[in-house]
């Protein structure tokens, strides 16, 4: 596993656009299967950690986490 410090360094190098493009690439490679959905979750979680290098992008990730948690609360 890559340490969070290293992920942040890569995030700084890629910038907002690069991190977004990486996420879009992973999404476009998603094959529609259940297993593929879980793989995509893992890939996007790494980008979410990477995004902690940028306050605004981290805020956007946190909004996504909050939205997901709200939807999960409805299932309970």
C-alpha cells in the first residue's frame, strides 16, 4: 500500500485536473459487473486519499462521503 504522504505528493504533481482525469479513466474502464463495481470503489478510494493534498478537492470528496452515508442511512 502506498503511504498517504506519497499519495498527497502524487496529487500535488497531478493537480486537480489530473486527479479528476484519473478518476474519469477508472470510471470509463468500469465493466458494469458487481465485481467491477467493487474494484472501482477501491480505485476511487485511492484517488480520494490523494485528493487530501488539496483543501477544495478534499471538501468535494467529503461531500461525496456525506451523500453516500445519507443514502446508506435510508437503508437502515
